[in-house]
C-alpha cells in the first residue's frame, strides 16, 4: 500500500572513523530502513516474516545482527575490552581482511514475482544459509598461532559473482581481523598458502589483504570491523588510468571495486541474509584473542542472562500453606530462548 506519510529524505551518512560516526551511521540508516518497511510503497521490497521485529530497541537484548541499537552497544563494549588488552597495546598491529571468492553465495531473489516470493527466496537461499564457521575456521587455520579478534561480515556485489560478471547479485562472506604480535612480513608468510589456494572476488587481487596501523587508529579499525553492511560493491573495468581529483589516487588500467551506500531496498535484502545471525556468533578470536572475544561476548550477553533468570523466577510456582503450589501468573512477554 502507498504510505500516507511522507518518506524522510535519505540522510547524508559520514564515513565511519570512530564510535561517534559509527552510531550516527547506524541510527540514521535504521531510521530510513524502518520507515521504508513500515510504510511501503507499491511493489516495495519487504523482509520475510519476523525480520522487522528484530530491528526494535526491545529486541537488542538478544544481539541480532540486524539491530542497530545492539550493534552500537556491542561496539562500545568491544572497544573497551580491546583497548585494555595488554598485547594490543604492545603491538605491532595489523588489519587483515580475508575475502575468498569461494565463500560468495548467490542472493537468488531475482526469480520471485511478488515481494513475498522474493523475501522467501532470500531467506531460504544459499547466501542466508551459509555457515559463518567456514570463514572463522579458514582465518584460524591460516594465521595459526597469531592472535587476533575479528568479525564475520557480508557484502553485496551488484551484478558480479565469483566467476565475473553475472546476472543477479551475490553476497560475499568475509572477515576483518585485528592482529597483534606479528609483523607485516610474518603475516605475509602465514597467509601465503591461503593466497595460493583462494581467489578473491576481484580478478588479479589477493584474497587476503594486510595493512599495518598504529594504536591511535585502533578506534577506527574497531568501528569498521563491527559495522553492519552499509555499502554495495560494483566491479568496473578502467580502460585508461585515472586520477582522483579529490584524493590524488591513481587508478591504473584494470578491474576496480566501487562502493556505494546501500539503498533502502538493498538494505531490506541484507536483512534476510543476516536474519538468523547474532553479533556474539559473528565475533571470534584466535590464540590469546579467543579469551578477549569471550569477555566481550560475556558482557554483551549479561542483560539477556538476567532477563532469562527473572523470567524463570517469575514463572516458578509458589508454595502455599497447605503444601500445594500455584503459579505466579503469566508474564507480559514470552521468555527469551537464547
């Protein structure tokens, strides 16, 4: 149905450089997304059943990957734990991105005729059912004993698949890692077998990218690692070299990636891909980074544990004077299952 309410203008989103811009981007994007879903236009894309509910503030306690409020709280918790880690303070620090083309899955909603059919195809398709443990296992195997903490992420490739140009869109499952205690040279040696075995989504590029950084850049790296999918990627071919007048960057001849902010309809498609994922499961670590990830996860899940305990106490029968037991009544909301 056509909405009677005027759709708010699309906000100008800043680049994520710290926790403040992290929160701004997620709040503004969530505002546009919820309005798009709650007041749909004719033939507007809709998420599958139950997905919209996970965007509400009340659901943030369960850490759904699609919930902006949960992302922001999770990022603040992670920032505090990561910056207090002694090993990270000692360095050296590197930022590793692993993007194997083999972990890209087709979104497969182009065959749907109605919005409901498209939503169902996305929710049951290969992109939504991909096992993120494959990404985590690959990263741990590749880096061996090198400690890290990282996050699994999904990005949409428009009209591009593992084998090049393709009709339809693909989701590339990958991970961002903050490593410490290993130099760029040591990481290059550790990731050499992965680079030989796996191709990236972009022809001629490596499936593992390494970038050293210093402690002053840590907040930006944490924010970028923990962000929700915000941009779609297009692959273009430059026939001639080109210089960016704003940055001075020289782009040589060849395939290059261009990233654009996700449109509201594209954000709806990503909702179905991430619908069954939670932030505590997307986060992972390696070596001494595993206890760090566990500490972040434990603090983030504390409100859910308290809610579950209170729910169990509320439903526990009370003993009466004659020895019988009576219930306390029904809770206003159903108990959490996680």
